C-alpha cells in the first residue's frame, strides 16, 4: 500500500477526524489478521492502515505531516539543497547513508565529492552534518479484547517479537478499531533519542448477551408469564454483576426496563451509561389449571360479564 497516510486510508486531505475514524475502522476490519490468517499482504496492509490512522488521528502530528515537517512514519525530514537542472531536491539520512536524487551516497562518498569541489586544506573540506538524537520507529500490534473489558476496563497481555510480553491497560469505553499508544514501547531511539511507541489496534469481541449503543448497553431477558402479568422480582445479569429488579405488573413482551449507571463505566469525564433490558415473555411449562382457565377465558370477559359490568 502507498506510504501516504491519506492514500492508505483512501481519504482526502480535507477529511475530518470522523472521516478518518470511519475509513480506518472499515479497512482495519477488512485486513485484520484474525480474518486473514496467514495472509502476509493483508497483515502488511493492516499495519499500514494502523500507522496511517495513528498519524492522522493525532491532530498535532497530522499538521506537521501536512506542513512537510515529518514523513509518514513520523520521522523528521531533512532539508533539500540545490542540484543540477534547477530547483531543489530533498535528501534524507537513512541507515545506509544519504539518499539524494534517486542515488545513494555514503557520508564518505559525499566527503570526497565536496572535498574535491571545495578543497581539503585549511579547514575548507566537507564537514559532516551533526547527527542528533532520533526517535525510534513505532511498532504496530493487534489486540482482541472481550466485550466486558471494553465496558468495565481491564488488562490484556500481548506477546512481543522475541517472546516477551506486555500488559496493556484497557480503559473503559474503548471502541472497536481504536488505537492505544504506549509511549516508549517501540524500537529503541538512535543517538540517545527516545524510543518509539507501540500502537495497538483494538478489536472488541462480540458478546452473546449484550449489545453496545454508545455508552449504553442493551440486552434481552426472558420473563415468565406469571411475573409478567402480576409483577415481581427478577435477577438481571449486568456487565458489572447480577442485580435484582422489580418487573411492573402487566408487562408485555417488548417492555424495556432501565438500570441507571449499569452500562459503560464512567470515563473521560463522561458519566456511566445505562443498561436497557428488553423483556421477552415466555410461557414456560403449562399446567392443567392454566389450560382450564384459558379454555373458559375470553379477553375482556364474556358477553354476560360485560353486560353485568355495564
């Protein structure tokens, strides 16, 4: 995939943060290693979209990239200087020396060239550009977390290249496709520079009981006929543990109960979400008494009973 983060995500340079997030989530799901086992191309694409999202979702880094101060990997750019044919061409210092005009020269090569041009004596020879500290490269990881950890927060562990492990704190409220940045957990820096970061793309595993709606949680719960008609106490399994709640009398299927503060935990200055429980009335085991009652029962009563009430 192209190294330009905008092209990687397939978005315009004027894209909003919401556009960036949507494009990233779509591509991250498409190329996720869990959906493409053994596919090296998909794995590389997944890393590329993660790196592009990490850069563009950071407004300060995005602005620096747009101004040409850093490249797509977040590294500082070198300055260009004049060359034959007019205009200026960029050069950048890499691990194998300097790249200029499509050709590669070592620092010694450049020293010989400029020493010849400007003379070796009297201190007029080529002086190498001082190499300052440089930040290490970022590393890309993928991590699948449980639905309950994304609601309540928790800790997950990833295995690093070489077998080492890293515990990752999962904040409550994290969403599918979100990227966690662990400062200093990437490649070592150069010349005393800081280490790069670990960029961890989160995939939230689906849950058989709950569905997320923003910071609210929704679920369905069966309730027996007697409790639905007469009302009564039921036990509701919330993401933070079971609680008791009363069902109002005459609750029909589809009735929704609300438990305040039982959704996604409070995070980032936001209050905790709610849990919405949709009741599903079930008949259960039918005994003879219920059958006999229903045989003689008419909704609203018999004609005689209605006349008597009138």
